[in-house]
């Protein structure tokens, strides 16, 4: 939930600066990358004896690497950022 709040604040800053609407996706992209990295670490600890070399390349995409909290930590910011981008685009707060 904190990640979504931070994403809203960032999008608000972009709105105040009259930035292009696509910049609202930057916080979401940051959190997506962060959570996929954490999913890798969870998978490595659970299934690879703590060694990254034992991890398959597709490990962060496996359901066993994810928790509900991990999913919500990137899904909520993405939804919030998409909504903010839509608001910026269709209510004329930017030119792009």
C-alpha cells in the first residue's frame, strides 16, 4: 500500500510540473523491477540452496516465487499510475 501512495505522490509531482502523461508510468516500472528482483531472491532462498547459479532464468515468473504482498506491491502502483496517466491525458494537464 505504501508503494501505491508513493506512486500517487510522484504522479502528482509530474502533474504539477505539466510533464508528459507517460512519465506517470515511471514509479510503476520502478516497483515492477524491484518486486521481480525480490521474487528472484525468494526463489533462490527457497529452491536453489542460496546460490544464484542454480536459478533458472525464468524463476521470477514462477508462481512459487511470489507472495500476495509481493504481487500487490507492483500491481497497485501500476493501477494507480495508469489511472493518473489517464487523468493527465484526458483532462488536459499535458501536451503529450
